[in-house]
């Protein structure tokens, strides 16, 4: 798949420090739709995703914080309750 083709992604995070948590939340909320407080949905191409990762790396402490980006497959089926 070409790198400029948007992919559906789920972004989830667990940030230890409340100040960093607010910063990361605001940053991700600019580019993704919140599903829950720390879980977001977005469509991004590779370049956009790489830029987001670079920004996040400047706002988190990798020893205490955790940010995960999961690509959704074309055959996923979401179940909402």
C-alpha cells in the first residue's frame, strides 16, 4: 500500500504525569476523534503518522508513559454496546 494512502488507526495512551497527560490529550485531539478519554480514532497516511509520533516523543517520558498506535485491518468489525 502506498505510504500516502490514509490508514485507519486507533491511538491509545497511558500517561503517568497529569501535566503530560493534558498535553498529549490536546495534541492527539487535534488530529483524531476521541472514542474514550485515552482512546482515539483517526485516518492518517504514513507521513502524518510519523509527524505525530515525532511530536509525541517530545511530550512523553518513555520510562513512565505509554502511547500505542494500532492500524485497523480492512476486515475489522467494530461492536458498540
